[in-house]
């Protein structure tokens, strides 16, 4: 029985040591002053006298975004940059809009579970939306395809051709498809 308890304890400790979040809050309300140069556990706090209800509101989550890419999805972030009132609270949201068949391409997260690779697809016949919550005021994600094929500065073609075992023609075709559509 003691060995079983010890095994569960080790697994529990391992899980909690991997799934970490932002530091604990220092204040209840600290509306971000993005113009201040100092960042300690978030942005510096705005003077309470100039805090408004607009510091706690973002309309971008209420309406679908325009999808202007070949993958058929777009992410609208609602983090401390859009909602300054989230500063130091350790939370944020994103809205992901999908066309029918739209895909959120393989993405690497920098919030728990950290370094997780995920992808989502709308298998339906109508547009769809998802609201995602994060335990970080400024979470990070990185699209694998965009990072490799549409980054600035570019990943050299010879690296991509060797890594994916394809020719330069295929690499250029992928790069052209990942470029934003022209309106």
C-alpha cells in the first residue's frame, strides 16, 4: 500500500512540476500602462484616476474575424494588450474562427501544457468559432508551418528541402500558399 501511495505521489509531483503558470498575483487591480517602460510581473500599473471601463472590455471576441488565408482559420487574441485590465491577473482568451473545413495548423504552445503540439479542424459544413482560455496574461503560440515556411528572416531553402526531403519547387509552392491572400 505504501509503495502504491508513493508511486501516485511521484506522478502527482511530476505533473505539477511540468504544468506551471504565470507567477502569483501581486495586486487585485493593476490596469496595464503599455507606455511605461518598466515590466514587473506584467506591465506597470496605470494611475487609478485614469482607469476606465474600456480597460476591461474588448469587442473583438464578439464578432467573427475576416478569414483571409489558405488554412481557413484566424485567431483573435484577447490578452493584456487588448484588455489592459487583465494585467497581473494571469488570464487571457482567444477566439478562433473557422470556415467549413478550416484548420488551425499544427501549433506549439508556450502555456500549459507547455510545449504541446496541437491542431484543430472544422469538419462541419458551416463556419464555426471557439473561445479558448489561457492561464497566462500573454500566452504564446507558434505556428509550425508559418515559422518554417513564412518567417522573416527566411529559413534557407536548402535546410527545408533536406529536412522535409522535398525539392526547392515544393518548398516554394508551400511558401506561396502560406503567404496572406491579397484583398
